[in-house]
C-alpha cells in the first residue's frame, strides 16, 4: 500500500518541504537584507561619533575664545596647545584694521583685535578642523 502511495505522489508531482534552490534563494535574500541593515546602523554610529568630536571641538574653541584677553592682554601673536592629546588649538590675535571700515583709528578710544581660534583633530584617516572668529576690544594703551 505504501508503494502505491509513493508512486501516486510522484506521478501527481506533490512534494513535501522546500527544494534546495528555494532555501538558497531565501538565505541569499536574508543575508542581503542583514548587510543593508548593518550598514545603516554602522553609518549612524559613525555620524554620532563625528558629531561628538565636533561638539568637543566647539567647546574647546569657545573656551579659548572667551579666555583671549582675560588672563593676558590682547596682543598680536599666536598661542597654541592641546587638549586630551587629540585636539590641537591655535589662537591667533591681530589688530583689526579700522581703515577698511572708514573709521579713523586715531580717534578711537579702544583697539579692536581680530581673534581666530582653530581646533584640529585626527578622525580616522581624515584631519578635521573647526574655526571661530570674533572681534574683541581693549582699551587704548
């Protein structure tokens, strides 16, 4: 009786389970989907790390900009240093040319300085940089 049942199923084309080809195609689709999802999540993680590095650079630049002219008087020159052995900052101060704005420098009671803070750091193979610039005033000496 079982022989007749097997022959009957073979004649009718009935099969049980999935073929090897169907299983291979299903696994290929699954692997492709997981690869795409992993790339999406790792890209988001990379962007988060870069954002944190820029945030730290902004904090360093703002603090160096605020400190310019507080501890020592404003003067033409360059100062530099590093934070956490990763971020390298440079503060450049130079007298601002009032003649460009049509003002007479001799009549002014304050001296403007152009203060530029640059923070650089290495992020993988890329060298990143952030810069802030402002004008600070000091009393005429």
